[in-house]
C-alpha cells in the first residue's frame, strides 16, 4: 500500500488567497497550507453569505509572491 504525503506550500515563498465578491470587501489572506486557504475561503463565504454568481474573477485563487496563480 502506497501512502501519499501532502507537501506544504514552500516556506521560502509566501502565498495568499484572493477573496472578492459583490457586496464584500476584497481581501488577500496569507496562507501556508491548502487547508488554511480552504478555511479562509469558507469563513469569508459564510460571513458575507454569497454564492458563486456573486464571486469576482479570481476569488479563491491562491497566488505566490510574484502574483502567479498557484492553485484554486
């Protein structure tokens, strides 16, 4: 049985999740791990009570320090 390990985002390079939706503030939250990004997104969505149709372009995307999209 092969066990997969989850590799954290590299320490040397900061990442952030971009959060933006109609009627909500635009935020860029620093994250190190994917579960942190997921928690930040869910908290934001629940606080401002929006659905996919209210999300701005790039909402939920994760970017590295150079502004390159790293994940969704």
